[in-house]
């Protein structure tokens, strides 16, 4: 290939890239403007607690009760009114789309693949509707994807591996943890992976991620945990730790000792009512707290600390029951429901259209999740599959990050587990697109080789 050919190829690729970006941006803006003016902001069960803490922050952090990590309350305090929050979250949605495009393009160097990955995010109704919800998902997704973008940049661009980039990765991942405590593992995992696998899947140590990503993350996370401990005497990211643990152990609360009979029996009453109504005990603890306090005489934070202690005791004494619900929580993680309020849709007809679109999309997302589980497992076990699918260190980072999240969330909670995948759902879709892309490419190459090898007719 001559230098002129290379120049024409570069110009053609660049033009194609900008065409894809322009088209994706136009689609992003149109769909979000349509949603902004026709679908009002949605408050969920958790919204009130975040808004209350935002008011506390505006009042100088006086009496901040630690029931939530500060990421989203600070965001609400800065942005203000509900409509403004939705507008900013929609801008974040556009930026997330561009970051997904950036990750796909950095890894593949194929504009079409990167564009499909970006469309996989911006056409995901679940991601869109969460941008209208006054809840943490969009902000958490923003920080998670930004951290992964920085991490893939670190691996792909060896000349860009600076301490400043390492600090940016650690800061983004730490802000994800302060938004959703589930991601407390993320900054440390990114630091360790980059320290060991920056130069490919063969292990080679690089000290810089530990000196930047790991250290800044440790300072930020440890500072917050210390704040919770000093004020609420709990080593945790939240003063709600004990109540969250009951999401797991509440299923076998009967084994609580008689010494705490009033606490135990009160919760079981609320739990059984919840199961009878919804088929699950998920979130029964939040309804039971006032009555449990009245029956026991414990303060809110005393009860959280006590429930944390009792839950750890139940887990130690009944590991089989704990692991049973861990597995159920892990399985629920992949169910990919779409969260939206049908009554907020401006017309009945449009609501019915959305209902069918949501059903079709959920089938696609569950399919992507299953493909991820199967293909990532095969890639981990078989070197041949890693070669066929071109699973590089960047893909290894993305896959392991998703796998750790799936296990970690199941160990911590057994409630609304499907929501925990939302910040990483677009990475699952991106992986699944890559597997399909490589599989189709390999078939195309094999087909061509068979045609070339076919003997000509005499």
C-alpha cells in the first residue's frame, strides 16, 4: 500500500467516524428532547431520602445521617429543581453514549462497531427512562463508564500512561462508589488489573496504577468510611448497613434468638405480608422499621448496628441459607427489567407501543446477558475462544468488572437485584456485540477461503 493509499484510507475512516458521531448525536438529542417535554420527572421510593440529604448538604452538612453515600445528594444539591436534574441527567446520557462509542472504537478501531455499541446505549429504553428518574442510576453509569473509558485508554495507548490519567481513573471510579456503594470494589479492581495486565493478558507489573488510581481511591473511600464510623459506629459505606443486610437474612429471621423476640416477630409479620402480596420479602424492612423501633425501644442507628450484628450471626450459623439467596440474587441480576411509569406516557396508544417495545427490548437484553455469561466463561476457560473472539486485555477488564459486580451485589443484597446491572448493562451489550461481530467475521473469512480454494472447472 502506498503512502497516498494510506492517506486516503485515513481520511475515509475519519469522515466515516464523524458521520457516525453526527448521526448518533442527532438521534440522542431528538429522543431526549421528546422525552423531556412529554414524560415528567419520576420520584421513586428512594428519591425522598436523597432529596432530604441534599437539603442537609445545603444547610452545611448539619445532621447528615449517613443513610446514603453523598454522591447523589451532592448532585441534587448542586443542580436543584427536578426538571433541571432530569435535563442534566439527559446531557449525561448523551455523554455516556459518546463514551461507549469511544470505548468501542479504542478497542476495535472499527467505526461501525463503535457506532452500534453507542446505539446499544442510547436506544436502550431502560437507560433513557432512568434519565428521567430522580435516582442514582444515570449518575452512577456516568462515573462507571468514564472510569472504564480511562482504563481502556490506559491499556490501548501505552504512551498515555501518566499518573494524571491514573488519578482521573481512580477519581471517576471512587465517585461511582460514592454514588452507588456497590461499586466500592471498582477503583481498586481497576488499579490492580492495570498494574498487572496493562501490556496484555500476560502478567507484567506496572507500579503507576497503584501509585495513582489505588492511592486516591483508598483516600476517598477510607475518608467516607471513617466519617460513618465516627458518627454512627459502623464500619460501612452507609449507616443503613444493618437494614440492607436484612434484605438477605430476613428470609430466615426465625433463627434470631428469643432474646430479640419482639424485634424478630415484628419483622416476620411484615415480611410475611410482603411475601403474600409480592412473592418476595424485598424491601419489607423499610416498612417494618417504625414498628420495630416502637417494639424494641432502639433508635434508628442502634437498630441498624444491632441488625448488622444479628445478620452476620445468621450468616455464620446458616451459610447454606445465605448461599441459597446469594445464588437467587445473582440470577435476578441478569433479568433486565425495564423501569418506567406507563401512566406518565402522554397517550394510551403510545403507552401500548412502549409496552411492546419494552417487551421486545427485554428479550434482546436478556439474550445479550446470556450471551455474555456463556461467551465470557468460554473465553476464560479456553485459549482458543480468546483467540477466535480476539479477547484482549481491554475486553478482559470489561468482562471481569461485570462478573465481580454480579457476584458482589448478590453477596450484599437480596432485594431489587436487577437494578444493580443498569450502570454496566451497556458494557454487557458492547461485549455481546463484539462476540457476534467476531463470529460473523470469522464465518465470512472462512467462506471466502473456501471459494478461493475451490478448483476451477476444466
